[in-house]
C-alpha cells in the first residue's frame, strides 16, 4: 500500500502527539492542525488522503469542520474520508451526529491496532 498523508486535527497537544505517533507506526505521513480552521487551510494547500478529526475544539469544532468539508469544499475534497475522534459514547455520538458526514469513528483511548483497523477499513 502506498504511503498516505493523514491530517490529525485536535486542539490538545498530547492528543495530537499520541495519535500522530500511533499513525506513524502504520507507515504513513502525518500533518497536524490545532482546530478546524487550520485544518481547512491545510486541506486547501496540501494533498491529504484521510483526516482524523477531534469533535470538541475551539475556533471551529469537528462537526462544523466536517460539515464545511462536505458542503463547501470542491470535489474531490468534499468526499475526503473523515474519521471522528471522540471520548463520547459511540452509540450516542453516531445517533446524534450521523448526518454530519463522518466516515468512521474511533474512541479514546487510542491503540495502534484501532488506528490500523480504521485506516484499513476506510482505505483498503
């Protein structure tokens, strides 16, 4: 499999660091953003294959950012795979936010196996 360029969006440094280190174990390249606004800027300038998007962030949260990607970004960015990253109960989260446009969901705590599985599921 070719190396993917994965954008990790999270306002908390420790979360960005941990997630990016686990993704590096999969052999992929990482770009980092602290909020949705910064993520959109990166998406406009860089080739990204997949996004791990935290939900609760200042400036522009994960829900707003994913809606923007789906509704306002040109093709093919509007269909870019976006994985929700949350500490919320997954059943409740997807019942409430299924319409936002997330492709998958991973919950904290992360593991290398969880990361590898979700990447393989989204990009076989």
